């Protein structure tokens, strides 16, 4: 294996799409100076005439201005979606499917542009945008397109019907992918959409709006509005939205749930996580260490299902920790546009400060701090891969979601002990198990209060498999047939 291959975070993801944009390719991607709202098939100025800056977190430079939608813009978008719903829900399901297939194909054709913009606006490594985010986003459209005219077979004797207008609010960690996760099933089920990307990462959603326009998708079927929390709240409170799909922090998720209590809006919430990644003494150690690295450092740790709590069986703790530290030293932190970079930029200054605050908290709580010695650029928001050894269950760094490249490590002796510790937390989104024994996998995965349990792998995603949480990680599933259900009434 070459040195370069070795340095890659070990994502087990195969794609036949093998374009690698060179850094200089950014020169050929032209961004607009200003981005408007996409309502009723057209780009329109915001009512307030206000725009906010969007930056490249790798350089701290402003790259464009984005429109700030207020309540009037939200209302305009909802009205367009309502009008479009009357037609969209009535065209043949086969036709609907064709539009969605076309979107998927166009996304593949423009994959390079999407990947570069995703990296410029969000800070994630180009290798991940290119090999994971964009192809997977296209796959969500392909997968759901296939269901559009098969819903009656998927849900036999249940007469599935669309809900109406879906309001979708997404976060900044996987901007394009989250848009695809939300828009594709909503359209396949016959709904129309008003989607709001996160305020730090609006650009690929707006690129997607161009693609909808170019695909010939009827006006108003998907509307993209931009803005921060106030814009999101205006969507949540709009009386003519039938469903809210939210991915983001648990705090905002709770606020949304309170806001819509007593209305007939449907709701799905995909919130925070603090996953246990458990290594047993019989695990293939090298493979497990790769899985731990991928589990926490993929996408700078900005992953709600990140394996942020490592549990190692005591007898193998020393060797696992030694290998983990060695492997961390080989990770390259820096320019996300460089194909060799493993850990790109933290998405925003605010998030970097939050991560730094948690590092301080961890040190004060008495856990043993370890960081790789890699160089980081002087400009931009970066954080070295970080470990906290000898962490304990009561530490805040163990209980709270950090959403950065920070891993806590605890050891355990028995299966019962680790199951109790893994579950003794407010979240329940995902978990990982590393062992040679199939029986142990079945035993533990059935006892884990987590929506997704990976065994001998981590962060493996597929449009056909459902994803979602328990407890404070939210409710409702996205992906697979389960992901279509929240967009249907029966
Ligand atoms: P994070 O903490 O990861 O930034 P947030 O939950 O704050 O996550 O943001 C996720 C999404 O929710 C973003 O699109 C953001 O603009 C939106 N948002 C933030 N506050 C609210 C709110 N009060 N109501 C609706 N949406 C909101």
C-alpha cells in the first residue's frame, strides 16, 4: 500500500465515479457574488433586501453573499409549493419518477462542481465531497425515483397518499447530502418542498436549485430559501406546512417540537448523537483502529453518528491506544481542497470555539489529553485530532456532543458493563461493535439503544437502509422504505 493510500481515513466506500478535482480546478468554478432565494422556479430577491456573508472556513475569506429570507419570503415559498402540490400530486407516479431520475443524472453530470463548492463552503475534504457526499446524494435521488411508481406495492392495501407541503430544515455538516436525503423521498411520495439549508453552507443547496430549474421540474415543486434560525422558525410556524423534517441540534429540535405541539403538522427529528464504538479483545485490532479513526475523524467529526466514545476491553487497551496514536500521527490536517488531506477545516469559528471549550472542559475534568503533533495552517479554522484517555462516565466530554475531532476513551471488563455504559447517555443514534464473534454482535446489537448499530465497520451509509435515533437523538427514519413513510398518509 502506498503512503498516500495509507493516509486516507479508512472509509469503506466504493464508487465507480473516479474524478479527482485538482486544487487548480477551483479556478474553473465560478461562484456568483450574490445568491437569491429560489421560489416558484425562479431566483428572486428577498423581501428585506438583506444578504449575509458566506465564507470559506479553510481560508476565512468571504466567497459570496446569500439572501436572508423573512416571514414574507417563507410565505411566498409555501404558497408556491401549495400551488405546485395540486399538479405534482396528480401527475402520474411514473412521470414523477422520471423527473427524479433526471435530477439524479444531472447531479452526476455536475458532480465535480458540487464537490468543489461543497468543500469551499463547508470545509470538508475534497476527497470526501467527491467520493461520498455527491455520489451518495445522487444515489438517494436514484433510489427514491425507483419507488415513485411502486408505493402501492411497497405499502400493499394501504393506499399511500402524499401529505402536501414539506418544510425541511437541514444542518451544515452534510449540506448537499442532507438536502438529497430530505428532498428525494418527499418528491417520490408526491409532496412539494420548501427547504432551508444551514446559514454557513447554503451554496450547494442553491446549486441544486439551478439543477431543479434545468431539469424542467415544474415550478414550485422544490423551493430553496436561505437564512438562519429565524427563517427556520418562520417555516416551523407557517400554518400551511403539513410536515416538518428537521436535522440539527437537540436543543433546536426540542424547540421545534414544542412549537408545533397542538397543530396537525407531522414531524421527524434527526438530532444529536454520542455513539459508543466498542472494541472487544477478540476484534481484528488493525481493522478496528481504522474503524475508530474513520468513526471520529471523518468529516472533522461533524457527524451526528460519529463514534465519539471509544470503549476498549481492558486486555487490549494498551495496544489499541498505541496503534491509535500512531495512526493519528499519520493524518494530514489542512487544506480541504488538497486530495491528500484527511481532516479539513472546522465549519465555522463558532464551532471551533465550541470544540476548544470542550477541550478545556475535558482537561479540567481530569481526563488525559493527547493531540497529534501535525502542523495546521495559520489561517482558517482547524483542530488537531484529539483524544481524552481515562475519561469517565460522568465527564461532560463523555455525555455531551462535541461535534468535532475529539474522542473520549474508556475501558471495560465485561459485556454487561460496556452495554450499561454505552446506553447510559441521553442520545441513541448509532453504535459500533468490533469483535470476531457473530453471536456477540447479535447479542449486543439487540441490547444497544441506538438506531443504527454497525459491526466491524463504521459510518457505512446506503440509501436503502433506514437511519434515525432513539431518546434525545430524535424520531422518525430517513432512508429506505422507512424514509418514505413520514412523507405519506395512509
Ligand atoms: P448546529 O448547532 O449544528 O448549528 P442547529 O440546530 O442550530 O445546529 O441548526 C440546524 C438547522 O436548524 C440550521 O438550518 C439552522 O438555521 C436551523 N435553526 C436554528 N434555529 C432554529 C429554530 N429556532 N427554528 C428552526 N430552525 C432553526
